[in-house]
């Protein structure tokens, strides 16, 4: 009885062991199936795109194949991707119409897809993008075989670079009720020097004379000439002055090395008579840029600092044009550029006010010698016809430069 009972127990143990082994095998098979179902090049692509949108460059590097890493250090990869995505403000990257291409090697699978990305120059769309993925073993995940063309198809080499150029928009006018211009874009003269054309024997005397004519110091001129980008053939701007002063321009051009170029600037035709009303524009400050960086302003933007220029700045300023290009350099050192995305500049809106500039001038002339503030209002409509504050200032001085 005991022997038979022992045999029965042994059989049960064997069956339990066999069942356990079978269960483990089933679990292993299920794990393999689940892994292979989830381990697809499509999922690897989506994971990589998620990292791109998060600008997680280290994670992006971890998702590329060992084959790619053999010729690309983490530092070089991060620098390349960061310079491009942040340089063009690439975001909201998406892939659509993903298709598998014919597979010639069991380790590789290439995906063909349409790629879109929001940039400084608008939404960039590329069709027929090809991204190869590699799996180095049964239980190895698919990883992207990275090359610069994954970012932009025109980039075939690590030596290719991205260039972003801007074209300034035209700021809108501020007009009186009859369309006469209170603030507009006009011509000024940019006075500068070409260092290579200076007369070495008379240089010091020439710099002193130039400073006197422009109302600045010789040290101001030397500071401009000392900038790191200056070469002998470079035009170095020294001061912007009002256009049309023929006598002053003639005297300036007698100094060796001086050149005068036309320059488009903001002008206020009625000067101090309307400046308290219009206000003025200048380059954006770091604090203003931090506040407005999500509204299209950049380090080179000008912004309304006071008056109507400030109140209506976003309507007046328009939108700058942007061109994104790929710059390639050949083995002979010659470079050429492919424009891949372009946004044309949009001019700012013209703002028409209720001001009557004739009445504005008359009112100003009457109170110019007083400390006062005056307004002329149409009693029937409530329209402000003139608005002055004295003493005033000339807004043009902020454009041409103050001592």
C-alpha cells in the first residue's frame, strides 16, 4: 500500500513538473509573441519622434542603432540636433502615411512616411522620407539607423548646415484722420567707414574731424572699428543721420574712408509736435523679449516704447519673412545653398487716428513755451482731434541716436 502510494505521488510530481515546464514554455512563447508584436519599426519611429518633440537629445541618441553610434559620438549627435531643431524652432513633429518598404535583409526594415514640423518659416512638409531601422537579434529592439537626412532630407552629410535668414517686415503707418503721416518708414543716411581706405598718415586728424561733424567722440568711432567682425573691406556704420543735409554730407565725404549709405528707418514727420502722441520705437530689451518671446519677437526686433507705437505695436509691426536653407560644402570648398522653407514678410497694419494734424500743430504752437497738457475733442462724437503735452521731445532723436 505504501509503495503504491509512493508511486502515485511520484506520478503526481512528474505531472506537476511537466505542467510547470509547459506553463513556463507557454509564458516564454507568449512573451516572445508580445515582444515581437510590440517590437516594430513603427513603434521605434514613434518613440523617437516623441523624444524629438521633447527635445530630449540624450534619449534620441539612446534610440539609434549601434551601427550609427560607431561613427557618431553622443556629443556630436546632440550638438547637431540641438543646433538644427532649436535654430529653426522645430516643434510639433509628426509622421503620417507610414509604410514599410520591401525588405532585403531580415535585420533591417525601412519605413517610408510623410513628415511635418512647425518652424520659424511655417509648417515644413516632406513626403517620401525614408528611415531605416535595424534589429540585431530576436530579442533586440528595432533602432533607428540615424543619418542627418532623418532631420531634413536635403541634409546628406554631417558637414551640411542649416541657415536661417530673415527679411524684415515693413512697419505700418500711423495716420491722422485725413491720411497724413504721423509715423512712417523713410530714408536716412548711414555714415560709416571702410577701414582699408583710411589714410594712415592723417588717420588721427581725420577721426577727430569726423567725430566733430557727427557730434560724437573719437572713442565712439574706435569702439565701432574694434568690433570682431570688422575687416579692411567692411563698411562699419558709425552714425545714422537725417537724409538731405547736402552740406554736411559733402564735408563728410572729403574724409578718406567715409561712405554714406541709404538706410530705411522710422521717421516722425511732425517731430516734437506729435511725438508725445506717437511715441517712438527702439530695439527690444531682454525683459521685453522674455515677456513676448512666444509672440514672434526676436533679439533683433524693434518695439514701440511709448505712445501709439507701444499701444498698437503688434498691429503695426507685421511679420518678418524667414527662409530656412541647407548649406552644402563640396570637396573643393565651394558651398551652395538650397532653400527648403520660405515665409514671405507681411507688412504691418496702417493705423488711422482721429487726430487732425493741422489742429495738433496749432495747439502745440500756442502752448510750446508752457508746461501743459491740452486736448481738443469733438463734443458731438467724443473724437480726440488733438492731444499735446509740453515741453515735448523729438521722437526722431531716438531713431537717429542720442548723445
